[in-house]
């Protein structure tokens, strides 16, 4: 299966930008995803990027994909306390499964 | 009401007991999945089902079994629970189509095996 790696923790001050990074091993992923898990809840899809794109912007979220280095990042502009959560990157290698990273716990300091 | 409902939300049991976690969905999706989440390990796929007659093993199926009773229902069983099965379990659904598509998760079932 695919290995998807993320750093476990990130702390930022409210109003700053957050950048969450992810590296993966399987370059055949057609889509790469970012999921958000709030405390006590399941995961929810935040955004995704198709593998032939370099960047995708969606309001405060910017996804950057470097296929050569197999690196995916999620930038959250003007980070708010409500953004505190665990963020998972995931890749799909075929029709059957998403391979999830370990998750990055983002803490926003007021 | 949640689109993907898991019961129970929390369960404490003893080693050797049989446990069933249930999942029901109102999204009308054909595909259903069971994942477990462990701190520092992310989510790992246990079993998945693409329709009522289709059951497939995931990465970590040993010690688990599943039943797809209907399109809307997918249950996970631990025949003889052991402490390293202590984890947070998630059911998820997705629409049929090319690729996995978006997964819709339940709120999770926290299982503790003593």
C-alpha cells in the first residue's frame, strides 16, 4: 500500500497562516485529498486536487501539489480558532481505498 | 439526523468477548467501509463493500468480520476481542463510480478492550 506521512502537530497564532505538509510514495494517485476531523466527530472532506494540477484555491484554503517530490501541502490563510482540528491528507490508488496520512493536529492559539 | 450513524458510540468490553459495531446510512450509497483510527497511525481500512453481495478485505482484516445486511447497513464484528483492538472505529460511505470519490464518515465508535 501507499505510505502517506505528515508531521503530527502544528501550532499557529490566530490570524497567521497555517501550512500542513504531506509526503506520499505512490505517484499513481489520481486525486489527493484533505480531510478535517473536529473533536468527537468523523472526518469531513475539506478539499481535493486532481493529480494533473499544481495548485487549487478555495477561499482561505490553498492546496499545492509537487508531483516530482510527491509533496502535498494545505495552506489555511487567516487561521481561526475554529480551524483547530486534525487534518489528514489521503491518496487514492485505484477504486478501492484511500490511504490516509497519520494526521496533523492543528492548534490555533488565540 | 446524521447521514451515517454508528452504534454504539462508546463500548468497554473484556478480552475474549464478541462485539458488534453497527453502521446505517441514509445517503443511498452503494459503497461502505470500516476504518480504525489509532493515534499516530491515521486511518487504516479493515473491510469494504461495494454492494450487498460484495465484501472485500482491507489492510488489517485479521480478527474482524463484517456483514452487509442491506444497502444501508454494514456491521463490523470482533469475534474474540483483544486489547490491541482498542481504537476508534469509523464507518464511511461513498457513491459508486470511478475511483473512491468523497467518503462520508460516521461519528465513530470508541471501543476499549480490557
